[in-house]
C-alpha cells in the first residue's frame, strides 16, 4: 500500500453561488465520501479543511504577503491522505468525490507520498 | 445458591481477595507464595468442610485460615519477613497481625492496584486477560482454559510467562501517578473490554461461565468507578456499554441454547434495570471533553435498546459508527457501519459500499451481503450465504447462516 496525498482546490466564488441547502448537501456528501474511504480501511489521515483568507506567503524572509488564494479560481481548501495500491485506484476514489457532481470548478491533485 | 454453586463462587471471590492483599504485602515478585497460601487455604477448606460441613461464616473461615497460613509462612521465612517489616516499620504496631490486613478497605485498595499491575503495558494482551482471570477474578486454570477454548497447559504457560515478566520488570503494586493514570487506564480498560467480549461474543454451550466473565469484567470496571482517581469519563462509558449489552443476556439465547439474533429477540426479556443503569453511566460519561471509543460504542448500544426501527435511531447509529471508524478501523466496524447505512439511507447504497470493502475471507462480510441482497436478488443472496457458511468456524454461526439460507 502506498500513501497518496489529495490536495483539494476550489473556486470559493463558485461555492458562494450555491444555496445554503446545496452547500449543506455537498458538505454531507463529502463527509460520507471520506467515511466510505475509512470503511475500506483506505484512509491514512483524514486531514483538514483550511480556513479561507487566513494565509500568508513567504517568498523570502522579508517578502511576506497575505495568501492570494481566496481570489484565485483554484485555492487550496483542504487535504487528506489515502492508502491505495496504485495511483489508478487513488484516482477512482477521487472520482467519487461530490465536488464533481457540481459545476463549480475545483480540482483534486493526487500525489504519491515519498517514503524516504 | 446451593452448596454446589456456593463453594466455587466463594473460592473465586475469596481467592482474589487473599491474593490481592498478600501480593500487596509481599510484593509481586512473590506472587507464587501468595498463590500457594491461597491454594493451601482452599485445599484445607475442601477437606475440613467435606467432613465437618460448612462453617457458619465460610468467608470469615477462609480469611482466618489464610491469615494464619501467611503468618506461619512469615515465621519460617525470615528473609521475606525482614524484607517486609522495614516497609511497614512506621505503621505501628509491628506484629504479623497488622501485616496481613484483610479488611474490606485494604482488599478494595489492593485489588484496584493489582488491576494496574496486571494490565501493565509490558505484558502481552492475551496474557493480561488470563492473568486478570486468575488473580483478579479468582478463576481456576481449567475454567480459564475452557473460557479460551484451549487446554490447561497453554494457560499455565501463559501465566508463568506473564508472572516472570512482572518479576523481571519489577512491577510494583501501586496506582500510577496522577498524570500517568489516563495512559495506564487505556490498557486496563482495553483488557476489561476484551474480557467482557470474550464472554459476550464467543458463544459456546457452557454459557453460564461465559456470562460470569462478563459480570467479572463489570465488577472490575465498577471498582474503577468507585475510586475517585480512576472514576473518569471513559470508565463510565465502558460500564454503560457493558450494562446495555448485559441487558440482553436473557433474550439472546433460546431454551435450546441457540443464539437469537437481535431482530428476533423478545424485547420483554431485556433487563430494564440494566438499561437504566447504562443510561445513568452514559450520562456520567459525558462530563469532560474526551470522546473515547467506549463512548461511541455505548452510544450505539444505547440506540439498540430501542427495538423499533426509526430513521432517527439508524441515523444516530450510522454517525456513531462513522466516528468510530475515524478513531480506528476494524473490519467489524466497517461491516456494522454498512448495515447501518442500509437502514439509514438505502439498501442499494449499502450494497455498493459493502462490495468495496472486499473482506471476502470474512464470513460476516458474506452474511451481510446475503442479508442486503435477500429481497433484491435471491441468487446473489444465496451465493453470499453459502460463502459465509463455508467460512464460518463455530457451529452456532453455521447454524445461523443455514437458517438464513433455508428462509430464502
């Protein structure tokens, strides 16, 4: 089994266009998606969601800016780590994420975690 | 209780009291001496009582004899006496009388401390349970062997190894320091939980003994609640969990000794008092911020005390299983959660998720899928039940699955 990091990116503006009910449904579906992964014993780390607009970016010790992420179409909003034998399987797991049922942009980047 | 039952019962309760007090007095490195004195006492009891009949107060009789034997032992073992005396030098007066303190208070104190010694992390889990049954519960080697479905030699080996370990690691009989109690308690609770499960889930015909394993686990858990330092939320949660399960003892077995599944149980046989007890301790467990797996399992058991299927019941159970899964994965939790999914959401959703679990070597996996398919696709249900029948190990499990096949 290998570990794969899922990096979630969303368009916060697009999410803002969802109704309260739609947002609630998507949150519940996302929760169910993670629980199903855990039920298959494939959840290595349930990770976290990130607070929008809370970031800082350091380009050097002196160049520190507020994170630009909220305004971009692809802002990181969370991560988790799953266990799977192959990246293809990891992709299949990601495909079931409820994000892709909505037409509001966003992406999941899948990266194998190095063991060294 | 008639004499046939009274004597083994008395031996068990008095044995563990004597062992705990003597171990605390002599030190765990001399646990064998404590065991010898206790065994000698019971041997003498069987002989004397066999001839003269039962004394008026058998427990007091045993205590006195054990005390005398211990005193004699000390008299003839200067080394041990010299070792013990300095330790209690300041607790006057220095006679053997005060050394062997079999007062209720000292018994309770000794047993609690013994519990932490027996459940020391350096001892393997299996050995902890065997040792707990022997020295904390006073079970005989043959009883432990039949509880574990193994032979006396295996249990003896396990016990000897565990006692060696206690000696080598110089484990002392004392409560952990206040800041260690939480961590050490984890192991104690796990052992009590396993002890309970050993009695509850491994069904066999001699189920009276098994039920006693459960009661013993409950007694030990309750003794943790009685002590202020160990009366922590997770302990209350575990006790609540045990109470809820115990409430179904009479309903989960029919007259023929066959297991009765939850759905088919007569809920009028559920013990209301134990359910109320569970509710009380579940409430007690909600103080504090810690949410242990015992809280979650007690919550699930609580919802099972409502027989009627409601959406609220199954949604709560599903969420509790979800939280449990996040805390730690186990195939049984994953399967139970999938069953809750079928009740709370839909059978189709549960089937889709169940098939992803791929626990194809587990008879419970196939039983669950058979159950989910039985009103959807009889052929698939039959396939899974027959797989389950092949994989099941105990006759009881096989019998249950066969009944499901016959009902298709």
